[in-house]
C-alpha cells in the first residue's frame, strides 16, 4: 500500500511540474547552465531571466521540497 501511495504521489507531482513547465515557462526546462553560458557570451535569449521562469523553476522546486519533507515526516 505504501508503495502505491508513493508511486501515485510521485506521478501526480511529476505530471503537475511538467505541465507547469511546458505551458507557463518553457524556458525553465533543464538545468539552465547552457542558457547562462550563452547569456554570458552575449547571446540574447528572451525569457530565460524572467519572473515566470524564476517562479516555475525555484518556487515550484521549493514547494515540492517542503511538501515531500512534510509527507515523509507523517509516515515515520
């Protein structure tokens, strides 16, 4: 039962994160290192340093971190 709950919660959160990344801020996909290298070399890439990208990349990651830490504390 615990494996099923773990699998379904991972699938749900992964699906939610991929939908947000695909539709709200596609520039948030990936690590961001190639984009920063390109920016430092003078390439203008629109949207890589926008507020939407920051919210999707950092904000949702922090939400998942706190959510999972709470969930795992409940099962101990």
